[in-house]
């Protein structure tokens, strides 16, 4: 039998290596939810960032509170191919984390970040922000397992993170995932299962520019996930097989409801806690139900992912990812988006106070309309983001970064490029 410390780490060694909201995850909807749950569990098990004597406490509750302010300068605030609009954007944010140890075997974890984006010129794009990774989670340890009840929510109007959008300053949408997740270990075998209910809502007045065009995104999903893995004694390897099912129900009748299945192996190899390599892949089958005179359609493809994270030295870390995935179509009348993506990121702690971080990505995608209700589009995107952060004191830090994104489409008017520079400060209580 493995020790309890080994068990705590082993629970998650089949997870994606990235935090919530990044692209280092194969994106079948049910599998994406499962990997986000893995990443969220890792975050909940990390030690608090402030020094132990500097943590805010109230009875059994521990608080992690910070405020920040950022100023963006962009030369294309609405991601247009021609009529590019410059703007300055203010972004105040408040982040709150609460950890409540209810009993020695159960705890409640809540994290959220709330802010506002204020456009100086294009005021119609002003927006509320709720950061990715906002979560309410309740962990209960039962015997050899952990049962988690969770609710993850995100409100975003972001365009740059969604490759299928062009010519829009914002697409206001709210996603909420509520469900159960369980992990059990018996000797070297680890069993995982989960269920999630997803709601996707488009917010704002239907008369708002662009908002009415995306009501077709509203839907509910019932998602199921299962994984069986084996922890090898001879090598730091966790391997097994995972399966997902997702049943979608769109509010708009013209969008066909897809039922999706995925099945494939996964493997995670960890070398001395400095190098982690995760691979997964398999087959995806999607059945698009008939609606409004459209016949049902079947589609079979594959998903694949290779993630590498390496701590080269105590000051230099980097990660690399290659993925191929399929997800729901974004533009009206489309059925799915199939994407191949490469990503390289890293962080270099130059001195005790200075840190440089960077991200590069390239993706090739096709958004497919299987009927004449939408338009099939092929597009490529490339992006780079780089910048320093400076630790002014134990509580105060400053940051800056520059980002460039370019999109090339086979449809006229849907290509764009954007330059964005950001400066900001964060104060952690």
C-alpha cells in the first residue's frame, strides 16, 4: 500500500498540466470539464502563496484577497480586418479565495475574481469580468477516496481567446458547470468518475450590437466522465483509459443537438518532479440530431494531446503542448470546430524580484457547417505574449506585457491583427 503522501499526488497525475482557462487541454466538452476539475483540484491542494504568518484568518476560514489595476492599449479593439479602432482599456479587479476546513476530512473552497473593463473611446464595449477558474468546491475524503461537489462559473466577453470570432469587440456569455467528481485508489489502481451539468447563456440586451447574433450559443449539456488508471511501481508512470459522453440541447431550434462520445488512452510520466509529460488521444464520435427539416448527421474524428512541463532549474521553467480537438461550433449554423494547435510558454526568474514570462501559439482550424444554414470557414491564428513582473514588496507587485495576435481566414473580411500593451499593479493583502 502506498503512503498517504504518495496517494495525494497520485490522485491527479493523469491531469492536464495547465491551470484552468489555458489551452493545454484537449477540448471535447466532457473531457475538458474533467481536465479542468483535475487542474482545480491541484490548485486547491497548493500551499497558500503568502507567507504562513501573513495569511488572513477568521476562525476556521483562511482568506486570500488581492486587488489589481491594469491599463491596456490596443490598436484593434473590435478585431476588424480594415476599420481598426484604437482604444485604452482600464481593468480594476478584486480576487477572493476562501478556504474553510469544516472537518479533518472535508473542506470548502471558494475562489472568484470580479472586475470591470472600461473602454475610454468605445464605451459600448464596457464589460463586467468574472475570471476563469471561479469555483465553489466541497471536498470530502471517504476512506480511500475523495468526493468533490463543485460549481465552476465564468462570465466573459473576451474575443481573443476564441479563435472562431472576428469583427466583434465582445461576445457576452456566461458558463456554469455544476457536478460531482470522485477519485478512489485501491492498491495501484486509481478510478475516477464524474458528472457535470453545463449551462451556456448569452447575456445583455438583445438590442446590443453583436449580442443578438450569438443567442444560438445558449444550450445545456449533460456530461459524464470515467477514467481507470494504473500506477506503476518501477517507473513514475500513470497510464490507463478514459471515456466521456456529452449530450447537448440548444435553445435555438436551428442548431442541431450533438451527442458526443470519446474513448482513448492516457499516460503521465513524471521524472523527479522536474519533468512531466502527459499524452492522451483517441476517437470521437458525434451524432448531430435532426431538426427543422435537417437530417441527422454522423461524424467521426480523433483527439490527441501531448503536454510537456519542465523545471529546467529552480529559476527557469517552460512548457510545450501539441493538441488536436473538436468542439461545438461558435458561429450560427455551424456544427463543430476542429483545431490543431501548438503552444510554448515559460517563466524565467531572473533575480529575486524580476520574472519574465512568455507564451507563443499557432493554430490551424476549420469551423464546419454540415448544412446550408451556416458557412464553413478555414482559418489560422498566431500569437505571442511576453512581459516582466516585478515584486516591489511582500504584498505589492507590478507587471507589464505585450501581445500580438494575427488571424488569417479564407472568408473575406474575417482576418485581423491586433497589438496590445498592458501595464498594471497587484496588491495582495
